[in-house]
């Protein structure tokens, strides 16, 4: 694992310390988790890329399901 040295504003450092204590993890673990979440979708992957395996899997749906208001009647009730 690589080591980095970074400088944080005092207020950000205090928030990281408080959150790490609250979650019972080290500050390093918390920062790694945050950086992982921030950079996990940086390969240009779109939402469509992530769900493409599921597009078109239901053959018996009407072709105008998304645009026809009759299918939204009583939706949410």
C-alpha cells in the first residue's frame, strides 16, 4: 500500500477525526473509503452501461410503456 502525506484545513481535519471516532475506524480508513467512493465511477461508465444487461429483458411489455399516460393511471396507490 502506498503512503501519502497531505495537508487538511483544521476544520476538515476535525470533522474527519470526529467521524472516524464515531464509526470506530481509523482516519486513514475513512479517507480511503471516501476516495474509493469518489473515484469508483471515473472510467466513464454511465448509468446505461451499468444496467445494459437488464435492458430489454421483459419481452411482453408494451412498446409505449414509458410515454403512454394510461399506464400511469393509479400509479402509487
